[in-house]
C-alpha cells in the first residue's frame, strides 16, 4: 500500500493540474483539500497541524520556526509581488505617506505577510517605524508567538476569514482610521495594477491605493532586488524525515503543475505573467532558491524583527528542505 499524506492547497492555476490529477506524486496517495474561504483559513489550518503539506504564510512560517515549530519550506514560492498597492487611504484625509506617523493604521492581521511587507516598505522608503503608528486589526491572527512592542486595538470578535477587508474600507472612508493594509493583487497585478483590490476596497467613498504609480513600483523592485514572497509550500519536518524522497517529488510536481498553468489562464493573464517576467529579468515562479529569493527571505526576517514579531534573524540554511540547495 502506498503511503498517504494530507495536502492543503488553493484552487489556483498553478495547482489546478495537481487537483485535477494530471500531475501526481509518484509512489504516494494524497488527500487534497482545496476548498477554503480564504488564504487565512488555509494557513490557520496548516498551523494547527491539519495538513502534512500545505500552502503557508511566509511571515508566519518564519515566526513558527523561530519558536521551534517543526516545519520546513519547499522552494515553491507560490504568491509573490510588491505590496505598495495594498496600502489604502481616503482622499482628502492624507497628504503624503509621512503623515502616517502617529496615525491609526488598520490591517486584517498584524502578523500577515502582506502587512509585514507593506510596513517594511514604509520603513525603508519613508523612515516610518512600526512603533511610530497605532494599529487596528479587523481579523483573526493565524499565529503571532510573542508579545508585541506596540498597542494593537482589535475587533472583538474578529471578522471571519474572508470578511476582514470591507470593515477596513468603511472605517477608512469614515476617517476612523488613516490607512489600511490588506491582501490581494500580487504578481503582475501588483506591479502594473488592473487587479480587483481597488474596486473591492473602494466599496465606500474616497478609498484608494496610496501608491499607484507602476513605474515607481518597478523602480523600487529593481533597486532593492527584492521580490516579496507572500505564500510558500511547507511540510511537517517529521513527514520529510519519514519519507525522504517526498520533498524532491513535491518540488517536481509543483514545477510540472506550474508548466501546465497556462491551460487554466486567460490570454490577458498569460500576457501579464510574461510582462512580469520580462520586467524582472527572471521567472519569479520558477520554484528555485536563487539569489533574489534568499535576499527576499532575509528582508522579511529583518522586517519582522523591527516589527516586534521576531527576535533574531534565522540562518537561511535551517529553513528549507535540503533539496532546495541542490
């Protein structure tokens, strides 16, 4: 009988071939769960131990590793892209990013990867430290792991997974918060715009992205040589040890599924991903641990230290399955 493992992945063009059974894991039976309300639900369930292998928040993964949780990352960087477009404000109530100092910023989770990246951008570009601002959280945290250095006001009870954004849009429009950081529109939409996030957040009057200049966003990415990693694929360390051939087979399966992703994409999306690769000069979804990926992981670790979510920078070689380095 073939060994069996549980697999929590999103229904996405880069996983659809695995979900459809076009791509399998040789020598293994897999129980796939792909119907989730939101990424937050997926990550929460993986953190709680429900899946042997699953998509996971990169920031949460780093915090979990620091606290001794036995997960390893595969070099499958599933969602990537700049996070400037994820920062919203209300027209007429903010003149410039520097005005956010001593203001209340809303986010769907304090420890979410998208929020960590956006705060890191504000730190590096505008000198805005996390402790310079007040924080309001509308949703449920997946995992924090330590006491924070800032006061965080929270909605009680928190909004359910998938319903955190609309509340932030209303509070922003009403002037009860001064900016909001939410997930969404990564990849080529994060670079060039055209995604669904502005429309979604614009449910209430005046709410717009604070940064919406594609040329400036591209300049920042090229200058920093960092391309944010939002979601990774992680595996329980005990599962990788029990089945030493599984990590390599998983990496290969994800690469095969990614190569078949065009079958599930529109012509516009295919063109968008090609444009993204051309601008970056490399494929951000090649699923390799290259120089850009290493630099990016280190930056996210550094940002989390500044934000009070971690205490130290972790050795990169301790985070990934050994196959990531071959």
